[in-house]
C-alpha cells in the first residue's frame, strides 16, 4: 500500500467553492479508480486556506492511474489554489 499526504493552499475567499468542487470530484475518483482505497480531503481547524488529502492506493499501478487522471479530475479546483503542493509519499511499516 502507498499513502499520500497532500497539502494544498486555497486562494483567499475560495474555500467554500473549493469544498463544493471536492464534493463532486471525490466520488468520481473513487468510482473510476479501483486501486484508490482512500481519497479523503480535510480542512484544518483555524486555517481557512489549507486542504489536506489523505490518499491510499493498493500499489504503484493504482497511483500511476491516479496521477494520469489528476489534471482532468482537478481542472475545476486548480484555479482556486495557490501554486505548488506539498506531497508526501508514505509506505506502511505495519499493514
């Protein structure tokens, strides 16, 4: 299993719109990517600009598929985000 922790910054005043777009995107990703085990966006209490994704993939091929679909799936969200993303790729110690 491969886990990603992705931190995105939303431009000022765009969080509510970003959340609505994510409510559309997330079910589509889960339905179209069978190797995507978890795909959960989170807001951070006290931080009006940060979205943190917890993502879990069954293997490298599942992550490759997700990466190939990323630009299309997130095209409505990207204009609402600050440039850059912090992505940490994690591997389970105990599964």
